[in-house]
């Protein structure tokens, strides 16, 4: 019984062909394309307003050199939100519950920020490994600690997104199973449990959006240190 709870995180396949590529490509089909006329519909207007506000807030602390990443960050934000929200629908697969996918997003983008810092301002980039005013005996230890913390960043990005979504999906499935089990025996308790399940689903909707925002926000902070 417990093993079946984790079946939802297995990559679906059809005739032995993994369908995770379809799950990743499907959100792009749902995005509305802006028309050429001046007057847009409400959906495109809300989408444009959301992306503009998000981009302005994200790019405000960065200098002009970091503004080149605006399109990438906005696209990644919308993509992660869409995947996370679609994963809350019944009988769907959430690709962002796979650590391999999240690490595939985190490692190259984090590595790009590090390479940019080492190329543009190597002294400042290496200066982050040693805080100012460090006592001489602690210099080797702090350099090792800061280097380890630097390389842990992409792992923390991927694990944070995976763990939050996985925990939410497991909790929803556990409570939903409890509702079906309790309904014939204790209808009142089942109804109360269903109310908790509804509130938890609303919380998971917020978590799906917040985790996508946190993922991109941390990448922008890493970029801010290197531009």
C-alpha cells in the first residue's frame, strides 16, 4: 500500500517510450500568443501584466549587464508555474517532482552565473570565498567552507523544489485515501477530512507558485553576486 503512494512520481511510459518529454512540452501549447492588433483579450492582458511586474521586481537589484537574463528568467518562471499547477490536476504527472529534471535546470544556470563572474570580475568572484577581516588561522578553513557552500547551491535549488512538491503530493494522496476509507464508516469525520483536503489543495496551489518564484529568485541572487 505504501509503495503505491510513490507510483505517481514514476515517469509514465507508453509502449516502453517515456512520456516525460510530452509532459514538459505540453505547457507551451497552453500559453496564449499575443495577436498583432492593439486591443488584446483579458487573458493576454493579465499574462503580460504578471510577466512585466515579475521581471521588473527581479531585475531591479541587477545592473544593466544582468538585464540580459530577463527573458530567460521570465520564461523559466512561467514554465515552472505551469508545470507545477498542471501537476495538481488528477491523473497527471508532475515533471518537477523528478530531481534529475530540477538539477538539469539548476546546475547549468548556476554554472553560467559562476562562469560570468569569473570572466567579468574574477577578483570579486573569488573574494566571496573569503570574508573581509577573517583571522589568518581561519583562512584555509573558511575558504573550504565557502567553496563547499558554493557547490551546494545547485543541489539546494533542485532538492528544495523536488522536496516541496513531492511532500505536497504525498500529503494530498494520503488525506484523499483517508477520506475514501472513512466515508462508509464515519461520514462526519470524512467530511471534515475532505474540508482539510480542500484547504490543503489551496495551499499546494500557493506552494506551486511560490516554489517556482523562489527557484528563479535564488538564481537572480546568484547572478547579482557575479555581475
